[in-house]
C-alpha cells in the first residue's frame, strides 16, 4: 500500500502542536529583520540574515568580513533601535558571524592555472628578442624567459 505525503498546509498551520513554536520563532525573527531593515541603510541590511535570538543575544549572519566590520560599528545603534519595540527587553547583545556557506563557496572557486613556459619556448623567444630594438620591451621579454620550466 502506497502512502501519500501529507499536505504542507497541515504542518504549517498554527494549530499543529509541533509546528506552533517553530512558526512563532520564525515570525519573531522576521519582525527583527523588518526592524533592522528600517533602521539600517539598505546597502548594509541586504547583507544581513537574522539567525536566532537566544539568551538575550541576537545572532546575525553576514556574507563577508567587510560587512561584518561595518555591522560591528553599528551594534550600539542596533540595540538602541529596538528600544521603540517590545523586543527591546529581549535583545541585550549582538553576535555577528560570517555565513559559513558563503565562505565555503568562495573557497570552492576554481583556481586559475598558472601557465608555464617551456625551455624550448624560452629559447625561441630569446632568438626573437634579439631582433627587437625597444630596450624596455626587450628587457621585459627577457625577464619572462627566466621563468621557463
């Protein structure tokens, strides 16, 4: 007998006992993100993900070390922006992390292969260089031939 998957709406409804706390947490994090978007400049806010709020500490993820630095300078402003909202009693500190997914993607970028120059090609270049009259070009090409392998 084949089992059919349950409808997603059943699990996402707030009446579901198991999903209710998860949905409430997602809504709270979404409200925090909305407040951050309103209080920070657009360029900075689009690089921020609200990760979690636990033990009065708000964890924010950013996509690069440069944005993490800019965000660290704004920590006090961020905590102050929550003063106008009910969440102000909950957020006491901010922890900023760089998203490991983005860092992993940067590490997995293909490496550029270094092109090597063979000894035979270097010898051929040296023969051709003798016919060049421009001394600076001649010196530059001669330096390139020294890298032959």
